[in-house]
């Protein structure tokens, strides 16, 4: 054992060691469950999580100070309902037999999943990771951010109780009750963990990838929304404001900068105002806002997840009552300009561009600043414009809808997720919307393709072996 590994293991106390052993035993037993048993557990967890969606939305905002209660309630409900609904016809438990190719595939769950939950989106992340772990017959250990441990521990206990009452093995869902960075680091490096689901800041994701264990991590977003002259401007404006204000811009799929075609830019700006955006136009007020949000070029943690009204008051700028987004017009995408970066508060950059080429140039500059592999949004009725935006180094192009909901699969045919892979472009191991299929691998039995080789009743033999 290396000195580093020994030092890491020494941080795991008796409680953590017992937790890992319980999870290992639960995962081993759970891997033998059939689809009917799994679906019963999923239904029970879904009902329990949905029933308390509002309760935990209020608790998480009260505990962390981040976001909007009503929006967190929606996210909690979506995690509880949309995930099982999307995968209701997908079987991650049964042996697959292809007699034509003479190939048999046997599902092999990962085992013990370590799920990190960020303080900006704690409960929906826990519900989501519990759902995909159960659907793929894995045990889950939840590691909440210390700033959200109260609501997270309580929610995890509710989910665990619902799962076990529906027949899941004891310990199938567990939670670290007193999380801290050294302990989380030690758990990530434990050889009892089979895969890490890393949702959080870049530091956490990098730590997961360097832990020595398989990891599914995500990257940051910095979503551009291109609006051209063919778009329905009023609809585009409403959807952009929704995407910039949803949960006070905490989700990584929220719009960061509007790329407005020059000939419709004034109309779009007016419609943004009509739909709840306040344009900060006075140069002195723009500087006040910049200085407050990014003192010395870094995020002001006090502003993260706060409302537009709250930020305007703290920054000392005038404000149109009732607006939910602050908008600042910028002249170009400058990596040193804070209004062109990813934001965790409802502040929107607005840039006039010339044609789709101008939009591509600006979007590429944004991606170079942050958000590689993540998402871009486009409001256009020109297929050529949509196709052009797909050439960017991103894995999701949200078309004619609120990007916060389309890219996450809530308002599109994509898999609903709260963990979005950024793939090769974003130096991530996965580019899709993460789901239960990423937590199960398949052992393949492949017979000689020579026609004289008979496959035999391998499925019956495997079923008999499973019963034994």
C-alpha cells in the first residue's frame, strides 16, 4: 500500500468503514433483483421524494441562501418524476440475447456509487442520483456539501427509508452525515468505491478524476443564446429570461450571454424588458455592478444564487421593480470581461452580432473562456443556422426553447438529468446527459460466427446459475 493510500484510508473512521461495507453488501444483494422488484422500489422513492419536494426546496434555500424556493420545488419534482418516467421501458436488469449474432449480454452494475451533491442544487441532485443508482441496481453513498448537510441528510434518510420499505437491501442509500473535504477526498480514493458521480465545482471534479477510481464528472457551462431575424422574438425573449432567472441562474444550462442579430437586437432588447429583464445602461452603474459581483475579478460569494432585486440593492444601482434579470450590453466577448463568463446569479450579457458567422465567432470566444463541451442555445427557424451552431465544441444545442430545460432533457427528447457530461471537449469521461446506463456495464458472451457453431440454450443456463 502506498503512503498516500495509507494516509487517505486513515481518514476513514469506523463509521465510514462500516458504511462502505454495508454498501458493498447491499450492492451485491441488489444486483440479483429483477426488473419488477426494481420498479417497485423506484416507484416508492419517486412518491416519497415528490411528496416532500416543496419541504426540501424551502429548507435548502433557508440553509444555503441560494436560489428560488419555487424553482427548487420544480427541480425536486422533476428529479422524482421525469427520470423514472423516461426510463420506464428500459430494462437494466435482464440478460439480452441476440440469436442472430449469437451474442449474449449480461448486465453488471457498478457496485458502490459515491454521489457528490453541491450546495447550489442539493436535493434535486440527491433525488436524481438515487433514482439512477436504483434503476441500475447500485448502492449509493451520498456526500453532501457541508453548507447543505442538514437538508441533504434528512432527504437521504427519507429516500433510504422508502427504498428499504419497498424491498431494497438495507444500506442501499446512505449519506455522510458530517462531511468535510478531507473525508470526501478519502472516500473518493477508497478501493471500496466503484464509481464517483461528481457534480460540483471544477476542483471537486478534478479531484474525482485524480482519485484513482472511475469517475463521471461534469464541467462548467457558459451558454450563449443566438437569436436571429427568423425567430419569434417575443417567445425567444420570454424563454431567455426564464433561462437566465431560473433558480437565480444556478443551473449550468442557464443562459449567460444573448447573441442578438443586429437587425432584431433592439426589438429583442425591448421584449426582454417586457418579460422581466432590466437593462443596466448607465456606465457608472455597470461599473458598480461589475465591482460588486466580481471584486478583484473573482466571484462575490455573497451574490451567488441571489435575486436581481437583492443584487441591485447591494450594488447600489437603480432597478425596475418586478424584473428578475439584470442585463448588461457588451461590445465583444472578452475573457477578462466578467459579463461574458458563466454566472451563478441572474445577470445576462447582451451582444449584437452580424450573421451566423458573427454568432459563431462570439460563441467560440465564450467557449474558450469556459463551458467547453457543455451547451449552446439558438432561437431560429433557419435549419442552416441550427446546423452551424452544432459545429461548436459542445454536445447539446438547444433549439427554440428555454435552454435550462431543453439541454437538461426536461423539455426535450434528451435524457432528463442533473449531471451533464462535457465529453472530450470539456475533458470529461462522458458527453451525454448522465443516466442509469452509465452505471451498468455488460459482460458479453460471443459465439464463433461460423454457421456450424450452435449457440445452445445459454440464456436458460444463465438463469439457472442466477437462481443458484
